[in-house]
DNA sequence: GGGTAGATATGATTTGAATCATGTGCTTGC
DNA sequence: GCAAGCACATGATTCAAATCATATCTACCC
C-alpha cells in the first residue's frame, strides 16, 4: 500500500520536513472503529500519526468505567511512546480512519540526525503546548459565554475567526452541549457582542 | 545576584542537563504581583522559566475584559518566544515570585548544539502535551465525581495518589469550586468508592 | 422520488455546581 | 497570648448548563 505523501502532508505539515529515510519506513494502517491497537503493558515500538478518524488512549477504572485519558482526531501521538517503557493505557480506535506508523528507533535517529526535522518537531510540540494551555484555561471558565469569547480572543485573529469544524464539534471542544452553544451565540448576537456570518464569527468592540 | 542552581534544579529538573554556556547567561529576576514583563507586539528575546509565584499571558477583549490565555506557576514558558515574531499577549505577574531569563538565540544554539539538552527538552514538551491532553479530557467531564475519578486514574498509580498541593489548588486544577471537591470526596467515601487518608487518595475496586 | 442520517435550531424541565454564609482549626507574626 | 489569615469543611440557595423533546434543513443513498 503506497502512501500519498501530498495528501498526508496537507493533513500534517510536519511530514514535509520529515527526512526521506524516515518516510520510506512509514507504514499506512487503515482501521475501523473499535480496534485495539496497543495494550497497556506492551512496549512502545512506533510513533503514530493520525490522518483520519479518531483514536483514544483509555484506561479502565477498577469500577469498570472506561476513562478516556486522551484522544486524537489528527496529528502525532508520540508522547506515550517517547517517554514510557511500556504503555500505561490501551490505545483503541473510536472512528474509522487511517494512521501512519513510524518505527520508534528510526524516529529518534531522525530527530538526532536532521536539524530541520528536529526544529520542526520542537516547534510542533511547543505550539501544541500553547494551544492546550489555552484550552485548559478556557475549560476552567464556567459560563458558556465566557468560553466562547475566550475562544475568539485566544484562537482568533483580532477577534475574528472562521470555524473549520461543525458547531457540534466546536461545542465538544468548548466542553459544552451543542444546544447551549446555539443559544449562547444567539444571546451574544442579540446583545450586540458578536456577529455571526455563516462560519465567520466576529467580536464587536463595545463602545464605552 | 548569583543563582542557587541546586535549588533551581529541584524546582525544574531540566536545568540539570542544561549546558553550562546557557546557565552562565541566565538572569534571575524577582518580581512582585502586578508587574508587566512584556507587552503585546514586542519581539521575544528570552525564554522564561518560572521558579516561584505566578505569571500570566493575558489579552484584553474589545469589551475590556481580561482574558487569561495561559498561566504558569512553575516551569518554562517558551512557546510564545519560540514561535512568534512578536508576543500576541501581555505577560504579567500575578503573584510574587522569581524567574530565570535565558537569551533566546543562545537557548536555540544550546538546543542545536547539545544532544542531551535537546532530547531532554523534547521529553519535557512531550510530557507536558500528555499531561495537558489528559487535563482537557478531564475538564470536559461535567460532573465533579467523574473529574476526581479521572484524575485518580490518569495521574495516579494503580488508583492511588498523594496530593502534593492544597485541596483548594487541586480544586482549581479540576476546574471545580473547593466546596464541591470537599463534598464530592465525602460522597465518594460514603459510597465506598474511595478512601481518603490525609493527602493520600485510593480508589477501591468495586466488586461486581 | 423516498428514506435515512446528521447538523442546525429552539423550547421545557431537571439537576448539580457555583455562590453565599458560617464555623472550625492551624499557622504566623506581633 | 492574641489577632489575622488561610485551609478545611458543611449547609442553604440560586442559577445556568445538561438533558429531553421536537422540528427544520440538508446531504446522501437506494
């Protein structure tokens, strides 16, 4: 199964600067929902890059409940492989999709041997940290309006943003039910705080 | 003002593998609450490492509200400096403390020139990503009990954890009011789900 | 075309977390 | 010793988000 690198690169720009030696050993894997990719206790041997679909890192509580420790709907899932001797979670698929597998030792070697790939990787991680810290701040706000305004301020450009996902998916990212997102958008519009134009949201400056 | 590297290293273990050349150019800065360290639009020239106290990256919404994009109560704040040509936020102090300043070009040079420091930096970022993703998952749960159980599962070892912070601070990390944390801990104890022994929390396996 | 699935959208009801109030006990500093 | 400040803890009340219900609109498949 050959990999369409142009298509993969649009989904994950870091792949553009990935050294050829590492690209050549990549394996494309198609998965369906409900597969178990790796189990707790196994030794990590690969770095994952999700292209499509959703995978989850889950633990099972003693009471039997399933705890989602993290999920990925696109991008690298490398932290677990890099740091730990064994997986502390099961890695399962939640929604049909595709991912790339890179052998861990070769991935490390590429980071050590290729300065540009190394810098790009650090940049990717740093951006992810920034984005996640902002998201945690946002999720700590306890009103729907505050979360939406925080999103516009933090992720938008001059208070304007074009949503690239459905409102339902956005609601999930905001940690809100989609109903509340619809209602709050309406309230903010009626109050003159916000203008909604399709997927384009603009924060209005309130005259004082 | 000389820097006590032993003390600093206990707060931030990465400093142990930092090359001497970079250590020698570090500057220690004591700050009080309410100082503005950098302003939006300035060009980043340093990497920060918070030892004590709290600093925040804030934006001001058109409506005049202050939006906390991220906060740090310890550890590196480098993402902004690394990625952007100019700061997109003001960086202000929220609580008296100390931080280390590293000149940005020398920090980059150290990452390029010292393999061990480079690997340690990548490891630090990767761990932070993992921790933050777990925290976002947790903050998306909408009951106090679920968040507490998720914390025990994700951050604990075999369902046991020793809190290293006050319950109030923990409540803030969970995105809950401290009152709800007290009440929910009591409820979980009464239900036999959990044992609280001072700062030691243990999840009990429910027989089925 | 008809049927299904899903996003969008809004209303009614319930529920649980925030908030306010209050009190205890522990430290810290004078 | 005493006061101030703070973490810990619990009760009463309020309020807003979750949930359930329902309807429209679109896209897609047969």
